[in-house]
C-alpha cells in the first residue's frame, strides 16, 4: 500500500514537472513574440532566454509526459522522437559554438520571430545546449536496461548547473551564471532546468536517490521533508534579504548578517527536530526489531516447513521445520533449486502454483506430495504467498508446508470405515428384505466387488455331523475346477483346522500353512492367496465363507476386518434362510391341512344345512295337524269343554304357531346361507319404502315418526337380500320403540371412499353393550318374550346377508336411549360375477 502511495506521489511530481516545463516554454515564446521582457528575462539586467531554448523546453515537457504512458507504445515512440529533436538542436548549437559556423537554428525553428534583420534574439548558450543534450539522452533511454546510476550522473549535471545559476542570481554573483561566451544561463532557464531535471530524475525509479525518496526509513524523512524544506528556506530567506535591502530597511551587509543568523537558528531547530525524530524512529525500530526477532523465533521453532524462494525457484530461506520435514540442512539447500523437492510428475502442478503467485495470488491448503532427501515421499499441505519488493512487484514466494501424512492415513481409515458401514448397512437391508440365500449371496458378491479384489468366492455349508461340506454358492472370474454342489470330506482340509480353533484361516501365499486336499486343485486354478472365515451361530460353526485371488499378498488388514464383519452378516443370512426354508415347509404342510379341514367343514356345513332344512320342512306338517285339530276341538266341542281344557288347548295353539314361525325363520336363514348373491345396482330409497310397505300394520300409527333421509346413495348388492335386511332392522326398531309415547326412527347413510355406511336408528329401550357378543347369534335374545315377541333369528339373518356381500354390520346402544344399527355395502363394483 505504501509503495502504491509513493508511486502515486512520484507520478504527480513527474506530471507537474512536465506541465510546468511545457507551460514555461510557451510563456517564453509569448514574451519573445510580443517583446515582453518580464516573460523572457525578468529583469533588464538578466540574460534573456533564446527562442530555440523555449522550443526545446516544450518538446522536453511533452516527452517527459509521454514517458509516463508506458502502456501506450505509440506514446513512447513520439516521446523518443521529441527527445531526438531536442538532442539534435542541442548538438547543432554546441557544434556552432565550437566551430563558429552559424546554422541559423533560431531562424528556421521560429521564422516568425526573424522577419527582419533587427529582430535577432539571443542564441542558445553552450551550457544550455549541453544540458539539453544530457536531458534528451535521459528521456530517450528511459526504460532501457542500461545502468540507472549512469543516467543519474547525466541528469545530475543539469540539475546541479541550474542550482549554481540560481544561487548566482540570488547572491548577485554573476560568475555563477555567466562566465565567458560558453557559460551563460538565464534566470528563467535555470529555474525551468531545475524543474525539468527533477521530473526526469523521477523517471529512473531504480536510482539510489529515488529509492531513498520512496523508502520508509529515516532517509525518506531527510530526502522528502528536510532537504526540500531547507532549500526553499534558504531561497526564501535570500529573497527577503534582497527585498529588505532594496527597500532601504537596512544595508546589504546588515541584511546578510540577519540572513546568516536566521539560517543558523532555523538550522539548529532542524537539527534538534531531526534528533527528536531519529530518537522516535530508533524506539520504533527497536520495537520492530524485537517483533522481527519474535517472528524469527516463531518461524524457527515451528514444526511447519517455512521456506522462501525466487520466482525462478531458487531457495533463499530454510527454517528448522524444513530441515526436519525434508532432511536437507540449511547450508546445503539454500541457493539450490526447489526442483530437488518436487517428485516426478508433480512439476506441472508446481508451475501452475507459481504462475498464480506471479499474478499476486495466494495458494491456501493445497494438498500435494514432496520428496525428502532420502527419496521418501511425504504428503504435505502447502500455503504459498507472493513476496513483493518496495515497488509492489512480486519478486519471490514464501511457502508454509505441513506434514499431513498421518492425517491422510487417518482420513483414509475413516473413509474405509465409512465405506464399511455403508456396505454393512446395505447388506443389513438386503438381509432384512430377503430370505432367499441366492439373492443375498449375489448382493454380497456385488458389494465385495466394490471394495475388495478377489477372483473366487464361495459359501460352504456343513452337514449336521460336520464331517462333510458342500459348496452351496460360488462365484469366480474363470472356469473353476472346484465347482458348486460337490460334497467333500472335511478331513485333511483347511476347514478341519477352523473347526478345531474357530479362527479365520489366512494364506497370503497358497500352501504356506501346509498342503490340504483342496490346495492342489486351487493351485491348478491359479490361486495364489486365500482367506476362509467361519460362519457361526451362537458359537457353533455352520459353514464357511471363502475368498481367493490369483495374486499373492492380496488382502490387507482393512480388507480382513471388513470380511470378518461380512461373515457375521452372512452367518445371520444363512441362519435366516434355513429357518425360512423350515417355516416355508411347515407352512406348505399347514396349508394342505387347512385345505383338507376346510373341505371337511364345508361338507359338514352342507350336511348340517340340509339336515336343518329337512327337519324344519318335516316338522311343519305335524305342527299344522296339531294346530288344526286343536282349533277343531275348540270350534266343534268348545261348549263341552271345561275352562281348564279350553285354556290348555289355547296354549297348544299358541305354541304350535310360535313353533311354526320359528321353523319359518330357520328355513329363511338356511335358504339365505345356501343362496347365491345376484349383484345389481340398487336404489336404496326404493328398497326402504318397499320394506316399510311390508310393515304397514306398524306404519299406519300416527304416534310413529319415520325420518328417511333424501340423500341416501345407491349401492351394489342383491335386491331381495338387502330388502330383507331393512325389513328386519325396521321391524326391530318399530318393535323395541313401541313402549314410547312418540316413536322416532331415522334411516340414512354416509359415504366413506368406495364404501357406504347405512344406518337405522330408533329411540327404543336399547340394550346393555356388555351383552353385545350375543346380539347376532341365532336364537339369541336380549329381552324376554313377555316384553317383546320374536324368535331371535332376524339379526343373525341380517349379519349373514351383509357378510355374503363382503360388508360389516354392527350396533351401538344405551339402555332406554335407543339403538343404532349400521351396515356397509360397496358403492360400485368393477366385476359382475355372483358372490358365493
């Protein structure tokens, strides 16, 4: 940031110098054209400025300005042309003075000023021509690779010359500004040369004076503050002395004495101020040194490798952390190329990083590898930052490298662990979703292929005596000699050892633990290494899980740990599969038994229904005879019978009629059980009114209020059966609410999806819900026959009909608060077959 400020200040100074120089040239030309002495010499006693001098000032001013536009190639070219013209004018003028040949440079540069012989301004002096030659050279070669200190000398000559001339004018010493014909410098020329030389000097920013001017140390204070101020002070004091003397305030000698005293006092003040400033800077410098020492101590004590290098990759600093990390001592690596640390194949990565650094970018936490002195490779995390010089230009790079080998190992272990968890999680889902060992084993193979290299794997199961094994499932990348479903003896095999010790069997090189029955065949297949894991259920080995590879030393410890976990899962899968097969077999046997028992029950139900129908039908004839003959006795011989005989006969008639009704209900229930359901779309409102018509003896009563909702939806069902349901439910509602002064019955429905819930509600006597289980039983009654007549078959018939329709029927009731019966029917059916 400071460098940017310094560069900005230098640019302002250069542009100001260019502007003042150009403006001065134009002002002098105006003075020459209009014969204004004040603009060409200032005082009639001073030397006048030559026209070609003014022209050269203008060209130098423009050249100095164009030199600041380094990004524009055309501007630099024009600047060189202007400086070349100035050089030519100065050189020709200098040649004129030496040889005495007059080239009339003034006349052909500005012919308008020489329209007659009398108008002949002063020619350019030799010292002026020499100064222009030197300044034009400095302007022309700005930006070249030549020594900046050489140009400092070239620029310093006109600068010193102008200062001497200005001092001559200030102290009235003519020999300092006019000596012979060669050395003549006007007051204005000296002043403009001072401004121009200062601007040109700042073009060469790498010279020692400009570096001091732009520095941040004590030299900056002396150069930028004290020197200009002190020079201006001397000039101001001299001008004030001259003005006082010319006005007669004091004699010239007394004025000189006052000037000397004032300069001594001011200089003494500057000395004390400088001492104070230096003390303050010394304190700050001491604090800065301590901070730098602390930072250096931190750099040396840190375990991180902190290094710096040039943009060409030459190492310039090396701390103790670098020595520990890379193995190189400081004295043997500084000055060497950073390529010593870059492994083969990583140089392009390094070059990309350095390209970013050259552009002022930082590299943060870049993970890569580096090579130690002994050739070992180390994983590092690197932060690289650009190093900038006092001008803000990138001159090198600093890097902080940290050994992350352990972190990489930990991260890899964590990654492997997460992968194992994911594999185990997926396998757990597979085991929980499938009981088929074929599907589970295939999934095992798929998961293993993502994580562990193998060429052959198999699932081996033991027989009950554990003296034989069979390869139940197998996968291989080639045609194996040992195939699946082969039964073999456990004796003299690797499995015999596992059965004894219960531990995994690992051969990183096939045959290293001995020759077994299967070793020769595996060797013929090309197997070089293998692992066998026991499958255990409650510490009992039920089989084995094998992995084999055609490469030796294939399996790492992480692979073995994962396979141990997978073996546990596979053990569970095998056990589940065995249990599933047993349950499946038991279910098949049970299903056959259920089919047989169902058939037996169906036959028994058919026989029972046939028997009930037959009995009911056969009982009706004797009952009719009993009822008929009892009525004949009363009608024909009633006057001959005493009161008791008549009462007995009436009881016989009543019971025979009751028995007949009971038989009729039983026959209706039997017919309903055997009858097929004929489906059709039902108009439920029509069925309800038809059912009420059958119960007209009840509905004619004015004390009965029947509320049939208008929005009862239609359904699908057997019309006659559904009408029988409503007849029974409405009959019950009317019967059990008959004890109320005002009977109220509500009939309605509501839709639930594709199902409709129908209901019949009354305000009757209700019933206790604890007897609900008996409600739909055949011949079951919740009220005595003396209270309400009935056979106890009606609700059983309702339940049978609704069940045959695939629906549900239920009731809700409270004693003396009424009852509500509900049943469901489907709204629509996508089929038209008859329900059995």
